[in-house]
C-alpha cells in the first residue's frame, strides 16, 4: 500500500505513514495483553462503543487504518494475532511488525 503519496522526497515513509505504522504496532501490543490489564479493558470497551454506537474514538482510528492497509482479518478475529510458530510475546511483536511493514510496502 505504499504509494508515491506515502513516500517523501528521499524515498522514506512520510511522517504520517510512520505514525500509522506505530499506531498499528501498538494495537497489536494491546491485543497481545492479558485481559486483566487496564489498557486492554479500556481498549475492549472502546471497541465495543465504536461497534455499537459508532463512537469516534481511538479504536475508530485503528479500524480505519486496518481497512486502509488490508488487515481487516485481524480486526474481525483478534485471536488470529497469535501465531502457533512463535513461542513468546516478543516473538509475536516482531512477527506482526514484519507483517504490518509488508502491508505498507505493497
């Protein structure tokens, strides 16, 4: 999904594209959190409000990015974030960082 509009003069990602990438990485980080964590609970409530009432919140922004970069399968099934080949949380984060980056470079 990287187009010439996403690249700056030097061929690097624009600042907006970098921010979007960081937001999606953080979203994966939240999904991988334990349900007892406050951040995860707030995310779940925020997502519920977005889905039920179309609230304009952080989760709505993430959904827009997920659609933009063709990652809706993760949004629809957050359990699919867990890859059976990866053994630990850091491995998951590295794996999804590569997946998201690949989506940006299409």
